[in-house]
C-alpha cells in the first residue's frame, strides 16, 4: 500500500542548503553591523521601482497589442 514518502536513494540538495546558509549568514552580518535597515530600505525601493516600470511596460505592450488587433481586423475586412 503506497504512501507519500521520499525515496531512500534521494539525497538532500546541498547546493540549496549552502545557498540558504550563505543568505542567512549575510542577513545576520548585516544585522550585527547595523546595516540591515538601510539595506532592506534600499531593497524595498528597488522592488517598488521594479513594479512601477513593469507596470509601464505592461501598459505599453497592452496598448500596442490592442492597436495591432484593430489594425489586423481592418486589414482583414479590406480583403
């Protein structure tokens, strides 16, 4: 009777574990050197800027898509 379990031959992904340890160590080092707040504030600004510019790119591509759909329909009706 089958159950949900990890196969016995599967080893943990040590690359992922190493990356997690490095990232957590970096955050602890930032906290100890009192740079955690400024770095997180900078990261927050970067995320906000990324969202802002992504929204603009999406809006431009959406408008271009709508324009091209109308142009294609008009071209199709002319034939």
